[in-house]
C-alpha cells in the first residue's frame, strides 16, 4: 500500500463516500475528511505516518487557503481592529494555558508536561476557521475579520513559542540568533512584512501586468510568487501560514486577483481535503481508556470556557452580541499547531505518548463539533441572543457597530444588501434616480465611501437581527440582497415572515438548487449571476448583432472597469 496512487484512491474514495452522507445531513465536508482520517488510522489500510501523500501534500492546502485569504483582506481593516484582536488573543492564551495546565496536573500529568498540554489547549486552527468562513462566504464580515486577526496573532505567538523551545544557530552561521533569539525574530518578522508590502507596490504590479495576457501564465506566475515567498518565510524561521498569508496580501490590490482566485480555488479544495484527512490519522486510540476524562474536559473547555473568555473581552470593546458570539464560536476548538507543539515536547522527552494522544483526539473531536456549530451559528445565535445581552457593554458601541444614517427620515425606501459588484451598480442607479435607499454592507471602507456620497448606509451583517432593525423594514418598499450566502438569505426571508413584513424580496443565488430553496422560503425574484449573464449577452446580440458600433473600442472600456479592485465603491 505504499504506492502514492493507491493511497490517493483510498483517501479520495473514502472522502467522497463519507462526504455524500455528510452533505445529506447538511453538515460541512470537513467532518467527512476528519472521520476518513480516523478510519484510516484505526483500520490500518496503510500506514499514514509513512505515507508520502499525507506527509507533503496537506501543507500545500494550508498554503493555498491562506494565500487566497490574504488576497481578500485589507490591512487597513486589521489595523482598525488591532486592540481587540491583540487583547482578546493574548489574554485568552494566558488564561487557557494556566487553566489547562492546572487541570492536567490535577489528573496526574507532570508539571512540565501539564504546561505543554495547557499551551496546546490555547490555540485554535487557522485553516479550519478560514475554510468554514470561506464556505459561509463570511471572510469579509466583521466577525470574520476579528476571528482571522486573532488566529494570525496566535500563529505569530506560536512561532515565538517554538523559537523559545528550539533556539537554533543563526541561518548565516554567525550565532547571532542563538544569542539574541527574540530580537532576531522581531527583525525577521519586520523584514518579511515590509518586503511583502514593498514588492506589492513597486515590483509585482509590473510582473503581473506583463503575464496577464495569458491566463495559464498568470496562474503559474501567481503560484510561483506564492511558493517563493513561503520559501523565504520558512528560510527566516516562520511557518507556511505566515508566508502564504503575506504572499496573498501582496496581491490584494492587484487588478488580477479575481482571475488568480478562480484558478487556485479548485486546487485548494483538493489539498485541504488531504490536510483534514491527515489530521484524522494523527489519533492513537491505544491509551484512550486512561486519558478519556482529560479528553472530555479539554473538549468541553473549548466549547464553553474559551468562547466565554472571548465574549467578555470583545464585549468590553463595545461589539454587538451577534459579532461577539460569531467570533467566539469560530474559535471553539483546538489547533493542529498543538500537535506540533506536543511533538516537539515528545522529541525532547518531556511529553508522554498519552499527552500527545490527549491533544490529538481532543483536537479532532473539537474540530468535528466546531464544524457543526460554526456552520449553524446563525440559528444558534437566535437561541442564545437573550443570554448574550449580559456580555454587551452598556451605552457604548464600537465605532464599526454604529449606524451612519438617521433611519427616522426615510420611508418608502429600497434596501440594498451588499454594495459591491451588482449591489454597487444598483446603488448608483437609485442615487441617479433620486430613489430613497438604505445600504447594508460589512466592509468598513465601502461604508466610508458611501457615507462620503451621502448615501444612507449601515455597517453590519444581515445575520444579526439587530442590524435588520436599523434598516426600518416596515417602512421599506423593496429589499434586494446581493449576498452570496444561502444561509443568510434564508434567515432574512425567515425574519421578514416572523415580523409580518410583506414587501417584495429580490435575492441572489449561486445555483438553481439554491434558487428553488429561496423561492420556497418566500423570495419574490431570485437572480442567478450565470443565467443573468447569458440573458444579458442575448439582449446585447439582439441589439448590436447587425452593427459593429457597440463593439468598437469596447475592449478599452471593459479593461478600464476590470482595472478596479471591484466594480462598486472601493
């Protein structure tokens, strides 16, 4: 069973079979991958620890996911959320480390081993959260930005921790790192960050403009840039996660980043599946009888105590309970980094196989549960929203959570959810026609641009019922949602029904099946971008097929539109 093709056939066949069952129950595919890994480990179809497939390929999935996320994020947004990210991430790690190590010591583990277990409990999985945020199309939501920011901070602290544990000689052979490990780490981190921004501004635009005329060459060049920068990050002692993320950030303002994303996404799905199968194979059941109490305690801690810590800290910054809840829920699990940390301790002889198994099984179990609760987070929020009011700060809201319009002045208005691409063109049309409108968007710089245009706008996520209150739904005459999230759109329609608001609802869907679900839920008209594109082309051909005037210099017009990051307000 050492043949790479046989191993791939087993892994992908098992993932596909389990995935079919998981999707039937409307659960995330990650669960199928993790269970597939558990089955491979327990049945010993092949030795996962000696598998070349599971040794090299999963890390490529991590690289692709973080590369794409880097292209989606605006560093200005992370900057505006710097204090809550720094405080929430750091305090949670400190509290969880102390609590986890105390529990482990009470259950009979050694002092140093208990500290390893406590630290392992403190970190959450960047790859898991980002994958689920991408599936939910919530990477750009406020809670998505907070969660990603906290996770990246944890990754940086994880690198620092590994440096403390495994200080090596200088990469230049000068011994400088051995003498001044932390100063060297700060210097290398600054170099990595500044170099990415400098290349983004002065070098990369020229390179990608030169190769953009050929799609295949653009794709290969993007991959080359991604792996070159990851290699540079590894050379400096950082993780794949940090290198891939910064490589993506460097292309965030590129006019070609949509084309790059479209090409990389299919590859990402393949390698990410392998990554989670790999995580499932890390579990060893031989000593589970001795350690199951700690596994249950650790898993319970991640589901209850860790989110409570985040709720308390984020509440002090004035975030709404929906934002706090979604952020906290996104971090209710144990990271794959914890396995790496415990493996380092195992190699040093200070961590036992039992402790390693505790973290491995707790991580997999917590990831399976987290995948379910994060996927259904909006419905869970509705059950707990009254209880969550306890964590909100009274008489104060974070500036990103405040409304930028006076809702009392509008009546008979149109509500537009999402001001990018299609939504942005609708907003411009309504402004030209002087039709009253309110826009809901979760991009703070979209909100800022709309405010400058004197267009009533509200910052927030339509999954939050309190945000919907700010749209003055009873006085509206039409609502248009350009959001790509099926769950959010279904919840919007459910909210309209529960409030007995009978206004036409135009909703976006990505597939015909999604459109059917939306119509059944009460949508009046569902737009599917691919079908609309075909209808648009047919109309243009009808009008201009016999005349070449429309197509004269059309390329220049379209290139000018495509040169912008979006077709809307950014």
